[in-house]
């Protein structure tokens, strides 16, 4: 395995967000993570599967793999109470990382306050645990708007800015990634997660190389860089 692919797999959020996911499917996902030569940074599952994922990772000795979950998902509702309640329940269930959908529709409609308030309150609940903020770049489209919301999220305390829920017609794109990464470089803080439509190692390399180009060689470690995918793990080099 070449070094770039090893770095990609170490930064992977191995994801299963199917409406019909079963406990058996989540245990299989965690077994896949545990069996990998390069273990992923996290598994990302719906909140109702947090307990199953934690137990499965512990049983396989993969306790270094974090459990991430999604809140305010996938719609990005403009409801601080809902987002905070979902975050608190997920943390209480054992989530290590929260992927929060920013209320991007309300922001685009002119409400510039609620989205950052939601991020701030959820980050306060997370404490030292990671809060990744999904801004649904495929729906925003305009790089200037992506930049504006990225800065708002980071300034409100988000640890990561993430491209997509994977439910939008357009997921991650290099253009959106560039806009986000330039914001992180400008602020001197925050991490980046590319998600939505990334299925191969070759697709993942595009984002790894872009992150290193914009933020500097060696920047893209799992502490600052993630790839959300359900299929990258186990692929042959070159795919």
C-alpha cells in the first residue's frame, strides 16, 4: 500500500447511514474496521446504533476507532432546541464525534444568527469531543456562500467543516473543498471532511492532495482531515 492510501484510510470515517441498517449490519461494519491493516479514524452510524457500534469495536479490540453520529440530519432544521437535544442524547449514548447539519436553508433565506447559535450550543455540549458541521455545499453551490458559511461555522466553534450529508444531489466537489480549506487556512484552525459521492481511493486522493496544497504538507492528519465513505476500505491500491 502506498503512503497516500494509508493516510487516506487512517483518515476515513467508515459510514453506514442506511434507513434499514440493523444491529447485525453495524457489527459487520465495525468488524470490517477492526480487520483493516490501516484502521479508520471512526465509524459513522445513526444515533440508535451508537451503543451497538461501541460494543462491537470493544469486542474486536478496535477501541481506537471513534464512534461518530449525525444530528439535525439530514434536513438541517432551524431549531436549536432539537439540535442540542439530539447532540446531548448522542453523547450520553457514547458518541465520540458529532456530525451536525448546519441550518443552511435558513441562512440562505437571510437568517444569519440561528446557524451559528446551533453550532455554538452543540459545541458547548460536546466539550472536548469533536463537532463536525455539515454545510451541504452541493446545495449552496456558490463558492462565496460556501466561504461565508464555513467562516460562520468555524467562528462559532466547529472543529471541522464537512461538505455534505450524502443526501444531496451533489456531494463533495474539489471546488467546494477549496473554498472550505482556504477558510481554515485563513482562520488558522479547524479541520475538513469531504463526504458525499466519494467511493474510491482515487477520488479520496484528490482531496488529500488539495488539503496539503492549501494548508501545507503534513496538515492532513486524522485530527484535521477526514473522508466520509462506505466503500473505500478494502479496495486494492490504484482504485
